[in-house]
């Protein structure tokens, strides 16, 4: 049913996957137009190869021995075995799913389903559907777990709010007003604040999680989209789709302290667990830019597939 990897490439990827627990993490990049996931060695910043997946892979979450991706064309969640280096399951969730996230304990998946205006909860790793939760925001794009796993924050393309889902209750319990067309969401490691990029207002909104209110607005670049939070909780990064650039926001002062030029239409991002590098998918360039966290210098631009959507690192 799915294209087969060349034997040599499969052997290379299998070695990389099996060694992942002993070596540096791998970065996984879903390519919408190429229908593939590119794999990057985060030590050498070398592309190891690609795995064919689905028809239009978009959102991605990496778990223990698994990749979970949304497929915008088939309306499904795709599961990839990272040891075997191949797709092993296709699970129908609804038309036009986009963002997907894995709960901190690795037991739940949350999928934003645009056409259904809902978030679908699945049990990991099997992908069994547990609940379908309606949200107020139209065309939800991201559904992101808080660090304690209690809440899901949901952004939507046609909204000026972030919807809050109580995970245990399986229902929306609040909405927090933000700017028009909210996109990427990230939480500080302690869960005290959330950061939301609003594309049409050119701002990042800082939310007090306990109070469920915006406490600061940070002016970003043109069409801010992706959010990534440094593991030390001192910096938050936002990608600006039209500039194109990535900005570093100082958490203590809520000010931009660095701007790094990257490829065209930077979108979703990820930071290595040790906090040393940031990887951003450049949709129109077909590349991933690598940024050093110590001095905010661009280290490399790695060719991947066509229309990369984001990055997940494991």
C-alpha cells in the first residue's frame, strides 16, 4: 500500500533509530507536498533519509518508538514505528486534521480536527479514540497539553481566542481572548504561563494559566506562527512567516532580545532536550534552519522535502 524504502536507506535509518537512545536525539520533519518524514541527526545536522507516509502529513508528535502524524488529505492519524522505519497504522479521525500533541505521560494524543471544530483524544500508542470534544473556535489548528497534563489549549484559524479543555472532564471549560488568528502555543516548563502567536495581529500573547487571562503582549514580526519554549524557561521563540525570521523573547521582561533570519515561510519549531539548538521548518524553502541557542546564530540550512510543516525531536 505504501512506497517501500530502498534497502540501503532502510538499513541506515534502522541503525539510526536503534541507536537513538544512546546518541543525540533525532529531528523528524513532516513534508506536506512530498508525503514523507525527513530524519535529521541533531549532532551532525545531516539529513539521514526520508520515510514515505500518507498523502499530506502535517502535525507531528514523537513518542517512545513511535511517530504520530496527521494526514490532511485522508483525515487520519498515521503511526510510524521508528525502529522499523515504516508506517504501521492509519486511523481515521475526521476531515482536515492539523496539529497533534502527546501528553506529558505519553498516554494520550490530542488531535485538532479543523472541519469538525473538535479535538479528538486518542489513547497512545494504539490510537484508540477516547473522546471527541467540541470547541468554540472555528478551524482549530493546534491542541497543546499543559506540562501537568490537566489542560489542553486550542488555537483556531478563525478565532480571536484560545479555548481551554479540561482533559479529565473531556470538555471545554473556558476561552481566553487573544489576537486574530491564533497559531502556535507553548507553555513554560512550570506551567505558569502559556504563549500564543496570533498571526494577523503580529503579536505573542502571554497568558497567566492560573488566572486564565492575558498579562502581556509582545510585538513579533509579520505573521507570527510557531512557538517553541526553551527547556530552562527563560526564552520563548516565535517564527515569523512573512519576514522571514525567528525571534527570541525574554520571559522575565517580555521583550524581544534577538532576531535570526531563516528560510522562507518559517512555521513550526522544536528545541533539542539539552537546549542547545532550535530547528525551524521553512515551508517555502523546503529546508530546516538550525539556530544555536548560545549566540542565536544560524548554523545550517538542511534540505528536506517539499513544504515542511514542523519539527519534532526525540
